[in-house]
């Protein structure tokens, strides 16, 4: 049977609005972030997409997003957390180095790009290999989602 993973980023947060680095630190959803979550819920409803399982990062912004989308029970997983930016957490985005970040944040107590990519990929693989996990929602974060897509594009022979 075909399995489908809906991997999405949380809605807009206060730190997004204030241009603050937000990885493992957390900020609440803004009114727009809540509306984005409701729009996602309506999309899934209008397209008759029902989830048999749901997962979220342990960050409140991701959990809140998921709870606006569906009321099914879900699991919080640390493996779906955002990039750990070390001491840059909560600071201005103007301090970010140019892309790609690579291992820049390691010397500041954070994690490197490959570590993030492998963590998220391992977590999502462990979710999707379970029996009965045919239509799954996973709410994560922007960089985490992008890193998984990079991993998937280079390793998967499954239709994307």
C-alpha cells in the first residue's frame, strides 16, 4: 500500500515577525500563524485528507500548529526539532552567516547541517516504516523540512 507523509512547517511565530533566530528556543504563534494553521486544516478537509497518525516536534509552535489542524492524538518527537543554533538562539537574524551554514553553529554550541539532516531523516524513516502509518502528518520546522528534502532528493527512489 502507498504511504503518504505530509511534512509541514509550523505557522508564523512572534520570533519570525521580530526576525529572531529560532531553533530550539520557542515563541508563540502569531495571529497569522494561527490563520495559516486553520487554512491548512481547511485544505486537508476540502481534499478529504484524513491522517491515521500525527507527529510534532516538541516545540510548542509546532504542537500548536498541529492542534489547529487535527484533533487526533499525536506524538511529540525530539527528532523533528529545528536546527540547534547554539548561542545564536533568540538573537537577531542579522547575525546569521551566509548560506550554506554547514558546521558554523557547532563552535557556538549548536549542531551542523549534516547532523540536522540525518536526525530528521532517521526520525521520519522510523515513523513511516511502522505498519498502519499510511497517511501521516508531521509538523516540524523550516530548516528541518528543507534538510529532509535535500536528503530525500539524493537517496530516494520513491515517487516524490
